[in-house]
């Protein structure tokens, strides 16, 4: 191997310090350590040992730091005087790290661990440090071995000792103190202790990451599920992919497993599958595996033991197989700790953890997860009909139809059907199940029930788009006729016609079926309470299906007139029947739902013609008649639609009121899409009302995503709902949660078309920038720009390229940022008409040029670009461009000031040539400062035309100009300028003016 020079080793140490934590950094640190030791340079060797320790601490090999630290301690004991003060501090600080690592190493005997703590206490005392850090380390040991008395003494001594330079940061101490209470089973006390960290008040390298993970289950057990969900979304982003935080990753997986989010837990497991199996830090391995085992046990309990999970040891494993493997490894590690500690505590804690039961059936998280497929139904037992699952052992045998409960259930189902109640399908499913249990004798004894069950099967088949639905309706119609229920027979015949239309039958056939259904309704006796309803239902079906047929038959050259005909016919029917008593009642003779449905259709036709007023009137009428008819569940649709109409009118208060009314009537709805729709409408309206509205919008949007997931619409409507949820989170200043939700929905949104994909990527890019992840943000902007590349309107691509440039500049990728800015600039110039964007891009390119260290002409190019930006917007009195003129002059002034040649105020050079050069430089600097003042005066004048809207910008220019005048030796002018500024600002009212006045007075005081 080639020997490295000392300089190469130093460069390597510097590079490794900037590398991501993980195995690669650790290997490089080990290589550099060996090379440094070979040089014989003790100081360099010490630096390499510190590099190793640092690398191990934030990886999955943190216990390996014990050896390099022991060698570093030997170096110190050999020659303490060779250690600089910062090296001594660093040595003692890392003593704490190693104290924790030896407790986590089962191969180190307890006597050695106690000896290490004793040495730590001695060294800290001699160095004048408090015993606080020592007692904290002792606490970890006492807890690990289950010595409760020593644990209490240690935590008491820890709290009593003074904080000093060796104390852990507040966040880390709070983490451990809260964890102590959680271990004792006091969830409320743990959360109370953790609160300063949970509230974002304290942080460090690994906090609040760990505390957020620790708090998940305690919060869920306390019923504080909103906080638990929030901390999961925030916290998982922090720990994802970090080796040193595998324990926390395991806690997030466990939380998902115990809150009905098993599929989310599997996704997190898949992201960290590479860390399954043997790790150098065996305690991390055990703790991470413990969380995974909770998930795998839960999957087994739910009947998903044969479900594929992740690859382990080169083989894809089912949940059951992976459980067996990880359980064996984790219990082996626990046994090693117990053997060292002389207890069974670690094993018992692991077993207790794996056996934890769910804290709630389902806690919606808002993120997209692949739903678990239904668990396989166990094979039928001998003598059991394979078509009917026998679950009597779980809930008792199904009651026979002859029992008293069955007639009541049947009557309830018929009433619900007549009312159009959302529970009707469920009730008929129960009736069908009990009737099947009773055998053929049940339906033979009640022919009407037999017809009802045929009709129920037809409805289910029609909902599933099954072509057999038509035949079932035919059978049901015949059965009803035979039983003497002609009204129900007419309804079933209408179902036959509807099925034919849905499945593309010939128009003649469909019209014949509609005619037959209408004739059946007409044949009903005049005294039959259902006659009016059946006739109106047939007429409405004929109108709607007829419109569909006319549109299907129309050629492209002749637009169909069916819609206009439909509108006129529906308006006539509403006029004829809308004021009848039946139009406001439900039941056998009621037609409220039919008239209301017609009004909703008319409202939608009005919206297509942008007639918002007429649509609003129709929708209000529809909702009113349904509520009067005691069918509030059907009023949800018109109320929700009317809320959207009112919002489009700009009447957000009335829109919110209507949406809340719709939500109040939605309690009995069983359709997931309908439940989601009203919630999304309310969330959207609230979101338009600022941050407070956004905070309330979040739970409604969250509920909507859950309803859509349950309805199997997670990839379509559910994805759009998540986009709204992300927007609500962002507006409520919960950026991390917004990003986590949107990232989970991004693949689905990309499948819904280019516009949706571009919008999603642009939104996500903005969120990632707020989270200080400019690399990821730039990636989203650039991908969106590529998608928009072929669009007719280049402005979309131009805007996205501009945003990408800003993100790349923030990531210090200068060349890439320059390319993105230039791409955007070219596109804007091609479209024309956006000088504001051009000026801003040119200014951004100017600042990149200033920072360009690859050439010497950066400042010259920067100034040229600034002047080019000025030329783009100069000469216009349009307010937006006038503001850009001021901005450009202000930024040019700052650029000139930043690129001034350094003044020389030290002893004059004895060589006349050097003196002349200095004089020239001083003269150039003075001229530039004069220009800076001129530019700032012009910018301040332009800002003045905006009054209080640009007060802060004007103050900045005046203060900057005053300081520059002071540098020019014109102190009186500077004081006069700021005196006038103070007077001007003092003439304005409001908190901003007051703050700026105080700042101006501070500048004036400093100048005098």
C-alpha cells in the first residue's frame, strides 16, 4: 500500500469530516488512523483518533469507538501537556460517549464497566467538572442491569449536580429524563418532561429526532392521537436513513404496527432493510429488530404471515419467516446482555415489547400506503359449505330467520330501502346472510322475501358493473309480479333498462325496455301510493338515458342538443310537481328525492353555463326539500355543491356555513367518496381563510383521505385529497408534515396527468426549500420543468427553471444554478412581456458571478449583469417595474460595496511604486462609494413612491447610504440624513413604523 504523506492525511481528515455518516466514512477514518500512526506525528494521530470516534458515534458501529478512545486516553496520560485546551475538552466530552457505549457492549464485564465509570468520576473531579455527567452515565448502567435503587440514586444525583461544560445539552438530558418516566409506565409525566423538546424549543444533532420517536406510543396511549400523528410525520423525516438512529426508526415502525398502519410500517421497514441482521452495535440491532418484530407479529395476528416482506440474507422472506429469524437473533443478543448482567431483565423487556397490543384500531396518518390485501380465509372444515364462512366460534351461531330478531330486521331493511337510507345495502346483506342460514324453506315461505333478495343481488351486481345484473333484475321483476308487488316489479324493470344502457345495448333495445318499465308503472292502480313515484322515476330515467343515447349517436360535426332538451324537460317536471305535498315527503308516495335530484341536475347544467345565481337557487331548493322530507343524507350533495358555488362568488362565510351544514347531515352516509367530498369542500373553503382556517382545514382533509383510502380510491381521488392536505399543512406552518404527505402521494399524482404532476412537484419543491433541503427541492423543480418542456406556454417551464436555480444556488451548486437561471432567462425572453422575471434572473446571475472563484472577472461580469437588469426595467412607470428599478439599484450598490478593493491603513510602504498603487486603490474606492450613495439615493426615492408598502426597503437604503457617507468622511451629511429619516419614519403609524424608527434612532446614535 502506498504510504500517505502527512498533508494527504490532513486533507483526508478534512474531507471525511464533511462526508455522510455511515460505513464508508468509518472505513475511511480507520484507514486514515492507521496512516497517521505510521507517520509518528502524535498530534496528527490524535486528530485521526478523534475522526474515528466522531464517525462511529453517528453510525451503526458506535460501540467500536471504545478502542480508539482508549488509545486517545493513553496518548493523554503519556503527555497531557501536548494536548491543547480544546483537545482536552474534546477528550473529556467523548468520555461520556464511551461510557454509554461500554454499557451497550455485552462482551465488556460489569466490573470493567464499573471501573470505567470510577475512572471517569476521578478524572472529572480532578479536572474540576461537576459529577452531573458521571451520574447520568451511572443511571444508564443501573437501568440496564435493573438495579432500581441505584437508578434512583443516580437520577437524583444527576438532577442535583450543577450543569457545566461537560453536561449534555438540555435536549439530550430531557430525552433521557422523559424516557425514565416512560419506562416506569407514567406516560403523562414522560410527555410533560419531553415537552420543551417536542415544542421545538430545544435541539441538537439527534434531537428532537429521538424524543419525537419516544413520544409516539405514550401519546397514543393517552389518547392524544393528533400529536402522535404529527410527531410521526415530522420525526420520521428526521431519522429516515440515519444509521445512528435505527432505534428511533424501530419505534416509528412499532407505532405504525400498533395504530392500524401496518402497511406504512412495512414501507419504513423496506427503506431500512439493509440494516437488518448483524450490526457492530448489537444493542441498536436488538432495539431496531424489536420494533420490526412488533410489526411482524401484528401481521401474523391479522392473517398475513405468508405475506412477502423484505429480503434478508439474500432471500425474500414472508412475515412469518422474517419474524422467526429476527426473533432468534434479538433474543440471542438479549441473552448475552442478561448473561453479563446476571439477570433476565433485557430478555423480559424484549418479550414484553413484542407482545404489545394495538393502542387503537386505526389512526389515519394522511400518508399514502399500499393497503394490505384481505387475509386468506381459512380452509373449510369437514362438513362446512365452502361458500359460507363459519365464524360462529367468534360471535356465536347466526340466528335463524325464524327467531324474533329476523322479522324486525327484515322490516327495518324494507323501511330503509323505501326511505333511500344509506344503511339499506348493509341491512339487506344481513337479511341475505340470515336467510341463507335458514335454507330454502325461508324464501319458500315468503315469496316477497325471495323477490327482495333477488333485487338485492341485482343491486350489488349493478354496482360491480356485472353484466349479470340485468338477468337478476328480470328475475326479481318476475318474482315481485308473482307475489303481487307490482310497484317493486316496475322498479326492477327500470333496473333492467339501466343495465342495458350501461353495458352499451342497442338504442332500440334500451328504448323498448324503458317503454316497458313506464308501461308497468302506468298499470299500477290509481290508489297505489307508489304509482306517482314509479311514473316519475320512469320519466326521469327515460329523459336521462335518452339524452345519453342522443349524445352517443351524434356525430362530431353536429353537437347534440340532448342537454338542452334534458334541461327543459327537467324544468317542466320540477314546475309541475315541485309544489306538490309529495315533493316534500319520503316513503312509498314521496317524490322529494326525485325532484331534488332533478334540481341538482339543473344546477349542474346552469354551472356549465356559468350561471352561478340560478345554480345556487336550485341547490338551496333541493337541499331544503330533502331536509323537509327527513332525508338529510341526500341533502349533503346539494349543500356541498352550493358551498362551492358560494365560495366561487367570494362569499366564504356563507360557503363555510353551507359546507358545515352538509357535514352535519353526512353522519349516516356510508359512501366513502361522498364523505370525503364534503370534507374536502369544507377544507378547501377554510384553506382560503388564512392560517387559522388552514389549521382547521387539516383534520377535515385528513378525514377525507382516510375515507377515500377505505373506499379503495387512494391512488386517484385519495392522491388529490393528499395534495389538499399537504397544502393545508403548509398553510398552517406544519411544513414537515406537508412534505411527508405529498411525497407519499407523488407517484399517484404523476399518474394523473402532466398538469397534476407538475403542480405536485412544484409544491413539493417549495416545501423542501422551507425544510432547508435545497438539493431535493432543485430535483423536484427540474423534473417538473422537464415535464413542462413540451407545453405550448413556455412560462411554466421558465418559472420552474427559475425556482430550480434558486434552490441550486442555495445548495452552492453554482454552475448548475447558472445553467438553470440562463434556461429560465432564455424562455422568458422568448415569451416576452415579463421584464420583472428577466430583471430578477439577471440579478441572480450577477450574485453568482460575484461568488465565482474560478475566474478573476467575476465582479466585472456581475456589474454588467446588474446594469443589464436595470436596462430591462428602466423607463417604465408601472408600479411593479418601478419596484424592480429600486431593487436593482439597491442590489447594485451592495454589490459595488462588497467588491471594493481593501483599504490600507497600515504603515506606508517605503517603495514609491507601492505608495502610488495604494493611492490609486484609495481613489477607486472613494469613487465607488460615491456611486453607491448615488444608487442608494435613487433607490430610496423610488421606494418613497410606494409609501408604507416599501418603508423597510427605504430605511435600508437610507441607513446604508449614511454609513457609506461616514466612510467617505462626510459624517455631518450622514447625521443629517438619518435625522431626516427618523423624523420621516416617526410620522407614520403602526408597529412596523415604530420598529423602523427605533432602528433608525440606533443608527443615528452610533453615527454621533
